[in-house]
C-alpha cells in the first residue's frame, strides 16, 4: 500500500490557491474561446452575401422559329421550335411561365391522352400566363422548325426536357411576331421581315396575359393540362 499523503494547513492553503488559480485561468480561457467563436461567427455573417436569383427571359421569335433562353443578359441556349400555323397562330406579347408539369395527361375537346409516345404535348408542359397556350413537346417531331402548331410552342423532346430543368414558374416569356433588333441580335438575320413570298407569312393571335397569381402552380407530375398544341 502506498503511504497516505498528508498536508499541513499551510500546504493545503497553497494547493487550494494553486487550484483556484488554475480554475480561474481555465474559466478565463474558456470565456475567451467562446468570445473568439462568436467574433468569427459575426465576421462570417458580415461577409456572407445573399444569393440573388438569376433573371431569366425566354424569347421566342415566331419568324425565325427559334427560342432563346437568356439569363442575366447572357444567352444560355438557343433551340429550334415549331410555332403556330397561319390558321391557328401563336399569340405575341410578354407573358410568364405559370405552370410546370412533367408527363402531363392531355385533355382537349372531351378527349384524354395519357402520358406516352402518342401524347401531343410530349413529356413536359410549361403553361403560359395566357389561357390555352404553352411550351411543350410533340408527337410530331418533323414539325419542329415549322409554322405547324395550333398556337403553342413545340420543342424536340431532348431540348424540351433540358430547358424544363433550367426555368422556373414566374420566368418571363416574350413571343415576338416580326423580326426586330432584339431577335436579330439573338438569332442573326435582318431586323426587317423577309421579302413576301420567300417564306410563310407570320400570323399572330391576340391574347392577354392572365394575372400571375391566378395561374401559377408548382411543378407537378402526371397532372392533366388543357389547351392548344
């Protein structure tokens, strides 16, 4: 057995003072560490910036049969699309994406078409803030690049599914009837319309955007959509 260690009163006081001093130092160090962490947190908070959502605009030139995705003033993608034919023209004006639907069920004039190869609006629907019109796919891929739709903007399947992931509800959509300075910069070509007889005339439909709050819905899957195609 180890011999018991004993201290005199004076020795105990000295040990106690040393321990108290150590305890006080530990508390001081702990408090300093906490203050240091708080200061670092405040510094990080002060330097942290809030991410600003990108401003996206989808510009469709009916004359060029082209769609450009513009983000913060920079062209991200350009796609070839189909637009409304002369008897069922596309509307012109500034609208917005009001609804996004994956694998939509299409309903029109009492008919219902389930998702699949025969669905006339394809695998994605981006409904616009103008009733009956949207950007979507097609079961007639050869129509892309032509004035062939019932007023909507058709895209090839691969392009459609790619762009669907790049845009959100609320993004601006500009449907431009005749070539202008903006479309000339985006898609090339002359600002003025082509000479009559060299290409199909561009017909447009009048339409008024509905209030965004009345049409906006979050992305959904397999929901029924109605409208032109």
